[in-house]
């Protein structure tokens, strides 16, 4: 069974290569905005949409009179047109589904176009000397891990003042033994997660730890004159702090999700409506800092590749229902202990919720050692993992 995944590596362009990359991004940004304007103007004048095929014809004629377009590899320019098409397809889909604001595709401002895509070789080629990029040259790359599979595309992405190469790889999925253990996970803020076996995963709170440095950098940025070189330098410093925080959070999520998938064959998590929860302005920053959505996404694709099963359980009443007798014990957010008056169970609030989440999945039982195991391991291969949204 063929699957795809992405490998991300740091690249180190020279000053001249950096200038060429920045120039390429700027040309692609201008082309993107031009394509948006062409589609809008064509619809206003004719009442009909402008197709990607027609825009490709326009691009071919533009290359005969605009010298700057020859500075960029042809397939990179073609990918810009595909991005415009996907932006309008997503817009029309949102209009049809009536999900919130449709969000008409917007123009990209200066510095807002951060990636280019080489759809296939020979636009790019990975060699012993480095990463060969058409119109750029051979860029030094740090291959910190081996690439398993066939490389299909290469995306060069700018993050603050760092650059990365992202390779989309097609590979053959090799089945591996699936653990029989099952676990329920209750996500939180005080602790990142509590498992149904009582394990507590501490919340690292990466954003909170970097807030002091971030606040000082943002204060310096606010004092800089707009358009000045000092403002551009300070803006990059702010971006580096945000990037470091994001990398720390992603590293934590990757390690935790990998650890859980290696230990458990069945994982039950809360089906949280995170977009609705962040509307609470008292908790929004803490919820965003925890990054539950990213963690569940990492957990979903790792579980799918490992042959594990991931279930999203509705979060309704998981905190107030007793995991022993099912009675409901009303609590406020400040009540951290579950004390059931019906059966006398006294348990940590999040631990009780994690047990409820696992119990509602209905596929696990408690063995003589007090561990949760799957009732029927054969159902593991029949179940389709649910990808977190």
C-alpha cells in the first residue's frame, strides 16, 4: 500500500542564493496577485470565471515580453497558478457549504509569500553535493535523517530568516505488530493530558515561557519607524521568537504522539470543538499554547501509519459523570477532584474524565492487572482510523 509523507530539512543558502530565493518569492508573489486581479476583472466584465488553463496561456504570452519571468523556473511559475485555482476552489466550497465567512482570496502583501514548489525533477535534484535547484544553484542541506521512499516534490519554505526544504515522498507501508493495550486521553491546560491509567503529562507552556522575551521584542518593534531597516531587523527577531516557540511545541507533540502510538493499539481522545473554546478570552491563550489540534493531528496520522485505531469521543459530560457508577456530579472549572456521593469514588477530575472517554469507546476491558486491553484484537484491522480535524 502506497502512502505519502513529508520530510523537512534545514538548508543554508549563500548570500547570492539567498538573494535569488528572495527574488523568486517576490516574482511569484506579484504573479499570484496578478492572477487574482485577472480573475476578478474577467468575472466583472464577462460574468464568467477565468480558468487555470486560460491563465497558463496568458502566462506563456507574458513570458515573451516580461524578462523577470525568465528568472524563475517554469514549473515554479505554473505552481503559482495551481495555488490560485485551489484558493478559489476553497472559496467556492465555503460559499456552498455556508460555513462561517466564505473569505474571498486576498492579495499577498510584501513578505507574505513564503514558499515555492518544484513539482518534479529536474527542477530539483538531491545530490551528494547538496540540493540542486533550478535558477538557484546547489544549496547546502543538512540531511539529519534518511529519506525512505521516492521523492515526488520539493517545497522551499522561508520561516523568519531560516530556510527549509520539504520533500513529499511516496513509500510502501510495511505492517508492524499492533499493541493490544488501550488508553483514554483527557486533554487539559493545567496538565497537558491525563491518561486513563492515571499518568499525567505536564504542560510545558512554551508560549508562556517566552512571553517576557517576546514582549520586549514587540515593544522595540513598535518604536521602530515603518519602512526602516531597523524595523525589518526587529521584525525578524520577533519572528524568530515565534518560530522557536512553534518548533518547541511541535517537537513536544511529535514525541508524545509517537510514545503513545508505540505503547497503545487503541487510543480514545476527546472530540473537542477547539474553535468554539478559544472564544473564551480567559482561556484562549492557554488553549492555543497547548496546541491540542496539532497534537491530535499528529496522533491521527501516526496511528494510521502504525495500524492503530484512534477514536474521537464526544466530550459532553465526561468531566461530571462518575466513571464507576455513571452518576453526574456537577463541578465548576475550579473543582479539581471528583467526589461521587452515590458510590463514594474520589478521583482526580481529569483522571475520571479520561476513564469515561475510554469507557465510552466501548472496545476495551480491564484485565486482572488493572490495565485496559482490547476485547477483540481482530477488529483492529477492520476499523478505519478517524483523522482529527
